[in-house]
C-alpha cells in the first residue's frame, strides 16, 4: 500500500491551483513520483477530470522523443483542448534541454498549474531563476522519516516487536521507500549499494573521464562514511599524498558541491552562539539517509552518535527548521534549530548511562547564556531533565509524542 506523505502534501496543497510552479526536488528514489501521484489522486477527489491532468515521466522510454523545450512545448500544447484549467506533471524535468523555456511559455500562454520534479538542485538556478523570478516554490522530499516508516508498516500489516527494535533498523538502513520491499539485510544492502552507484553515475559523473569517476567515487564514499564528523579537506589531501596520489582542495570542494546538488548530502553551517550569527565557509555534512553511511562503513556501532545526529538533523529539516552546528567559546552544541525566527539548542547522545556522560551532555550548555530552550536527546526511557534543560527520548521525538518548544 502506498503511503500518503501528509507532511509534504500539507505544504504543497495551498499551491495546487496557483500559477506558481511547484518544483519538487530531492535525491533519487525518495518518493517524488509518489508525491505527484498523491496530488493527482487528491485532484481527482475534487472532481478534476483525468483529461485535465497530464503526467509525463521523462525517464520513461515512451517519451524519449521529447528532447528539448520545443519538443516539450509541442507535446503539451497538442494535448490541451479548450479553455479548462490543466494540471501538468513533469517528472525528472532535468533531462529536457532548456526545459525552463518551455515552462515559461506554458505560464505565459496556457491556463495551467505546473508540477515538476528533479534530482538536481540546479533546477532553480540559471535561466529558470531568471525567466521565472518569483514564479516558483520548491519542496525537497527526503526518504521516509521514522514516523513514516512506522505508518507504512502499520498500513501494510507488518509489525515489529517494539518501537526500539524498529528504530535500530531505521538507524542502520534508513528510509528509502523501496528498501522496505526486501526482507533480508543482504538484499537491502544490495539495493542501497546499487541505488548509491546509480545516483552517482546518473546525476554526477555521467560526463566525467573514467579516472575522474573513480576519484569522485572514492571521495564520495569517504564523505558518506564520515557524515556528521568534523570535515577537513586537508586530511583528505594528505591521505591521498600518503598513497602517492594527488588531489587538490579545489577538487574536493567541487566534489562536495556536486554531492549536495544531487541531494546525497546536506551541508550544515556553524552558528556562533555567543555572537548569535552564522559563520561562513565552515560546514559539517550529513547524509540524506543513514543507509548511505552504513553501506560505506560496512558496520554500525549503535553508540556512534553521528548516526543519531544524522537522523535528528534530517528530521529537523523535514519539519521546516534551518539547522546549524552550534559553536561556543570553548566547545560546541550539536544543533541550533531555527524556525519562524525562533530557536532552540539540541545535544544528541546515545545513552546517559553514567554520571560522567550526563555531566558532559548537559554541561555543553554551561557557558550558554541565551535563554532559548535547551534539549538533550538520547535513547534513555527515563527523564533526566534538570536545571531547565529538557531531556527527550529520541524515539518519542521522532514519532511526534514530544515536541520542541521555541522562543
């Protein structure tokens, strides 16, 4: 059974009938096409005729004759009859040369509502931005959240012993929807590995020389395996030197940029808590899904807080937060989460199983005078909140049983 992803549909619904182009982006196989299908279903429930909805998957060989803006223009205009409003869905639009010109033409000459998807963040750059300034709105779709995973299993009559067991599976193998079609870990690992290679080859290295493809693959695997850790381009350059290989910092940052544009990773900037401002050019990187980290580390240590941080980070951006890594005078806090000009601080731990650990995690706030809410998140099932710092169980937070309060 298909999961109706209410978190995203709730954001898109206000634009169903507007002449704003709805640009639905995100990593491959995150479920963008399913979002389009859900929108079409909802329009049908509103008695919009099937004849008024045009869906084209531009990765389908059936439409291989559509190569450029002119071809797309001819196809769409050839299907429109009369003056009724049409709803046009163009899946993976980046395959069409100069597609933005066709979209601009549709907006100028037709009574349509446009929905487009793509697996590259440059959809909203270049000519598209120039031709359609103020006429687009973007929604990034991520793989299933943990809450969506539970909803999917419940809807399909597949259960788990408890939420904790399910979460450990999610922590390791993430939320790419199609991975739930496989029952064995070996099959899931094979699917995720093939998916990762496909993303790299289709969206990043298709036009690389063979030696550059291998170099990019090596660098991308390293970055995914170390997602959440302090990133240093110097370390990468020096590691290559020890193997008598050469790579420049410029190349490393070029590869990072390509990974971000393909939605494999998100860059997380630093936030100076004392100065209350973002710090430029200093980033951590988190994988769009923890499975991409798992397949590149070959194992998972559940006490590795970087996996937990990755899940929390993805959850926060799904909920519409802007997220930074917090920097203090003599240390740091895992996340500064900001929404609607309000913020909170979040520290992530595996288990608060010793006095030393409790002091370390809660003590991260000792030098912060900002009165914004402060949280420590862990997998503990008991509440250790004290001194105004709130302790949250990670699973309760992910399932919406506990919410964040912002000031």
